[in-house]
C-alpha cells in the first residue's frame, strides 16, 4: 500500500491538474489514509483494461451499448439517444435472455484483463468500492494480489459478516447473476424495491464518507440517478462534498455539479494552465 508521503509526492508531480485540482487530490489522499473514502467506479474505469490477445480495448460505454442494441434491432426508434429506453425496446422485442446475451457478447468481460488503474486501486485504502459495471475486472485485480474481495450483488449479501475489501456491484454481475443486471429503464425504476438495503448503503456512504467517482461521464444515467437520489434523500445542506475525476470539464459543467455537491477535478486543467 502506498505510504502517505509517497502519495502526496505523487500528487505534487502531476502536471495534468491545476493547483485547485491538486488541493482536492491532497484532501482525498488524507481521507484515504484513515479509510474514509468510498470509490464509485463507472464504465470509464474499464476502458483501461487490455485485451488478452493484446488487441485494442473494446469495452463499451453506455452509448456504445445502445448503439450495438440498435444495430441488432435493425430499425430506428425515436428514443435512440436514451440507452435505457433502447434496452427497454430490445427486451420487449426479443425477450430478456436475448438482451442479456447481447450485453455479454458486446462487453466481452472474459476477453479483457485488469488494467494498470485496476491494479493501482487494489493498493489504496478504499473503505468500500461500489461499481455500476457488470464486468469482473475489479475482483480479478484483487485476486492477482492474492486477495479475495467480498462481492455484494443482492441486498441479502449484506447480511454476511463484513469482510473488506468489499465490492458492491449496484447494477449486477455477469458472473454471479447475469439475468438480474440493471440495464432497462424498468430495471432502474424498480431498483429501490428490488435492492432496498443496497440503496440504503449507498446513501449512507454519502453521509459518512468522502465519495470519489471515477469513470463516470457527466451524462451517465447511473451517475445522474445516484446524485439525484442522494440529494433528494439528504438535502443539499446535509450532503458531504463528493469528487469526480473528469477530463475537459467546462466551467459551466463544474459549477452545475458543484451546486449538486460534486466537485469536478479536471484532469486536463494542468495542461490548460501551462498553455496560458
């Protein structure tokens, strides 16, 4: 595990964040040392995973998934820009098993290996790791370090004695329960009813810990749903400031998310600062 001094030195050496971003990273690092940071990993985290055949990473994002489903439907729909609605239509037309098969064949989890970022995360003192990804890259990264993480997929899994590191897979897992993954609009709407304890756990993370989002685009439906749910439950005055690593966020975007208790750390801000 990286020492406090090494972590701070590494942050100071970063040239792609400005002084404000570095200050935020120092704050996160300090809280990491006492185990008060929860990692929230989105689809972007999987983009660093190399293919086992040494080919180019082919892990899709939300929009890519929607595009693949649309191609398989061989027709156009009015809500083609909404991945959840596309999945709803696909499931209605072909059925749930066909939808799951399409997801598995598009994401191709088994054809990828944990990337450098996954390996680095295993050496940091995250209190919890929550992910909306269906793949098993985070778990396999821990296993490469001879660590068996406790994987939580269903609310009933939380009854087990807590055994860190714990990986909470909010949207389900291809390996454990492929048919139960959250992918359609109907799945999202029924989530609280189907997984009440996991929803409570996620909300508690925003009360008790510093949350760091990695791999979430600002338009990611899961990102927006989580943020809206937490603000609605806690209120802006009671919600701790969360952080999100982004690339090329505009001032307007940053101001908007700051108003929603999410501090954007722009990973391209240092280059902009140097150009000036």
